[in-house]
C-alpha cells in the first residue's frame, strides 16, 4: 500500500513539475511533453488541446504520433519556422542496378492536408554513381548527377558530386516521385545507390545515417511545413501583434496561403497562445531600464545569416511600448463619452492614417539603410563618373508604374522572382523584377554591400547585347531591380514553342549565337567596368530578343564580379539543371569557362531545337549536352540537328558549328575556348554563310558508317550541301 501511495505521489510531482516548467506551450490542462518531445499549440495531445483534428497528436508509450499522416512519428515541432519533423519509412528496390526505384512509404499528403514538403528545411541527397531526379506530377523539378572514380575525394563527409551530391527543392511540394538512372554504389556486386529527401538539420548534424537506405526498410527524418487555414486562425489569439499571411510557393505560379503568428526575436514561448509570449533575459533587462529591444541580422562570408546582434535602444524611453492596454481603453472610452462617437471616429481615422504613414516611412527607411542605400549614395558622391549611371527609384514610383504590381503587368515568373512591365512618369517602358518569396535565402543573395557594388558595376555596362540595368529600389525587404524593357520575348520561347509563326532560320540562329558570345566576351574582359563579370546562369530563357531579333543577355541576379588577381570564385552551386558545368558541380569553383560550357548548351539548343533536358523516342529523360556528345562520338551528329538547320546549312558550316559546340562542352574547363575565341569563330561562320538547300543522301546524313565528324581543313573546304530528307530525326 505504501508503495502504491509513493507511486501516485511521484506521478503527481512529475505532472506538477512539467506544468510549472512549461506553462506557456499548451492550452491549460493539456499535456506538454510526450517522451522528450515538446508538443506546442496549435498541435496538442488529447481532446480540445489542438486547433483542429488535423493537428491532434497521440502519445503512445512516450512516443508522439500524428494520426493525420498515417500515424508517423513526430520528432520535433518548430513554431518559428512553422515545421514539423517526422520519421517516415523508406524502402529501396536494389534488384536492378541499371534503373532502380525508391519510394517514400508511410506518408501521403492529400489535397486537404495542411502539410507540405518544406523546400527550406529538406535536402535531396543522391549517393552512388548515376543520376536522380525529383518529379512533381511527372515533371522534373530538381535533381543532380554523381560520378565515381578511384582516387579519394580529399574532403571527408562532404557531398561534392563524387559518389554523392545534394540539392534543394525549388518550391514546396504536395507530392513527389523519383526517377533514378544507373544509380549504384561504388564497391561492386549487390551495392545499390540511394536517393532520398531528408531533414537538413538532422543530416548536417550527423543524426541520420544512410548506410541502411539501400537495404531493408529504414526511417528517414523529413521536415513538413504546416499551414493554418483562415478558419483555424480565427480560433487563435496571438500573444504579440497578430497574424502575418504567408504564401507557400507550390510551383507553376501556384501557392498555398497560411496564417502565422508574428514571432519577434525578443520573445520566447508560444506566440499562438494569448499568454504564451515572454521577453528573453536580455530584452527583459532592457525593458526594465526603459529601453526598447532590437535585433539585427549578422551575415557570414557567404552572405548568410549566421547570428543575431542585440541592441537596447533608449530613444523612446519616455514612451514605453509595453504599457497596459487598459489605459488606452480607458482613455478611448473617456474621449468617446465626452466628444461623441462621430468625433472619435474622425480622430481615430486620421490618427490611423498618420500612424500608418509614419510606420511605412520608417519601414522604408530601415530597409533603405539595411540594403545599403547610404553606401550607394556615398559611392555616387565620391565618384563623379557614376552620376546618372545608377538611379534610385522610390517604392511609390514603381507602384504607380506597375499599377501596384498588378497581375496584368506580369511579363514572366522564374526562379529569381516575377518580372513586371512598367511605365515611368517620363514615358520610359521598363521591366521591374520583384521577389515574391521573402525568405532568408533570397535576402542572403541581395542584401549587404556586395549587392550595392554589383548594382554599381552592372549599371556601367553599356553594350547592345546586354539588357541595360537602369537602377534599383532599396525601400523593400528584398531590393527591386529596374532594367530596360525588351519586347519580343525569350529565345527559349522562340525555339521551343510549336505555335510560333516565325521559326528561326539558320542565319538568325548563327546571328543570335554570335551576339550572345560577343556580350559574354565583353563581360569576361571587364571592358567598361575594369572588373570581369561572370553571368553564372547562361540559358535561353535569360536571352531576350527585341523587335529586330537582336539578342540581349538578361537576369544578372546570380552574377558575380571577380578581382583581376583572382582566377575563380568559390561559391555555393547556383544555376539551372541542364546548363551547369560538371566541373563546377564537383569543385564549386566558378570561372569564365563555366559560362563557356553553358553557352555550349545554348548553341546545341539552337542547332537541334531540343530542350536542355528532353525525352528521347524511347521515353528516357536525358541531358541534351550528353546526347550531343554521344552523337558526335558516334559520327551521326547531323541526324539530331533541326530540319531547318540541315535544309539551310552546308557541310562546312554544320561541321564547324558542331565542333565549336563540342569544344565548349569539354569536361575540363582548361580545354574550352574563351568567349572571345568563340565570338571570332562564330563571326567567321556568320559572314561566310550563304543560305542553300540541303542535297545529300539520307544514309550519309544519319552517319551509318559511325565515322566521327570533324571540321574540314581549308584545303578540303567546299560548299557542297547535304541533300534534304523527309524522315524526322531520332530526337524529335
């Protein structure tokens, strides 16, 4: 009996300790912990402890499970990042090493589910030798390729592309599948590679091991973004200033709206409970002294937020923010009784307008300072030659020019943001680039002195084949870029849209390739800026055409300049799948030859009319660069060229263009030509081009003899064209 009483006393003390230590994470009377995992509201354990049935958590034998997701195990709930980390089972089929298939089991996000696969807190990891792609409803959204070799990697525990690679999701996913090609581990028989989505924090901290992924079932931690509907938010009273509306990008212009309680850096606890917030120790001392708490972002060498710096400001000492709301209610009640409801409404409305304008003005000024506006003004004053080259636009000016960023003004939506067409007060038509997703990764790229330096440098570029940067607006969280408007769309649309009434002739394709090469050579040489500039994202969708089909390179959102005394940049891999230099993927060293490789893919795209990643007649997805190199080695490269290119080109021209593209796509960057050499060779081909009809035997065109086609010498040069053929090419 005494043992039984002691047991009950121990349980009472444990419950009391838990309740006292964590009183601000759950609703009153609800269980806080399940094992060693905190389950904060809007999630909850038990009846009426969560905001809705979708957020109920079952605690079974000190382990939390989520019934809404087929009872997966909950590892962590993060209120600041709005994520829940769960353990999902995974199985790999290793019976076929040439083509394996991996499938996530035990979790299915339905259309009505509030959960999404988080793009910020997950990594897509591929281990083995081969390729892996994540598909969203059959469309490839991201992926990476690995290589295997005998020598050691050099840096341990790093996924650098040799037997292992990793990448991020481009947007939030509701569902996904994987397409794996030739994925096998380096090591011999029965060694199977793997591809999986994994929580970035668990992977980086080494709390997840992939050794059993290729064998039997294993569990993998994955982060899910949880979203609150408007109905669910109406049941929550935030402890700070209310809700923010968060839009989760789901690709193809779609998004899911969610409500999120504001979580200031100075607060701890649970912002989803009216009494859940409390000041941290530093902020509490600051407030007691009559100060105001402020936190500033601190960035590391890679322009990423690494920590937060706390500052206690005493500017508003006589006007405390944390005054009790009862005083304001009493004052408002007294005024309303004395002067009447109508007068009170008029004063309230006027005060609301004044306060909102003051807050907006202070916000714009804060963003202007944080984004380097003062530095830009100082550079313009100190350098007389820069006057007029870089122009600062106000937010109001750009809102008027774009009808408050109306959807009717959208020119295009890409990975770097949305581009709007605008009309300035002086009558100029401009393109305004605005980031729709205000997240840390985009702030990392656009904020700080490096961004201002690049704006100053890029605004000095005056070249007929480069889109002119007119200026920027620094009064928003993410700066807006303003450039000249180019009216005739992208080169990608001209090549790949079947409904295009005016297909590109071979002469136009050579002209466009020459102009793009000329612009890149100009940037690499540093002419006009004294500093070489690397574009880092050369592709047909970043090449615009004006009314006269003159090519202009655009989208310098990922560009970087380099000092003359340096040979390369060491950066995180940024670019577009299908155009990325394999050497850059392995070393993370970017130099001018990486732009040359991307240009080689563009040149092959112009010659073949195929997309950088396309589906062959056998139904297999492949990279255009690899397909082109294989055709060159087999001696049948002409067979994959576009019909119009074959019909209008001569033997010498087609072989010269093919060999030039082959040199640009060399695996080793040192073996590739410079962009200036590429420009001179294309100019020579362009000036000698004479449109003609192809007249050659079909067997010769298809390369039946498997002879490698090489560019003829001057003595062998002739203008004998190929004969036309009626059969479609194997890649079409």
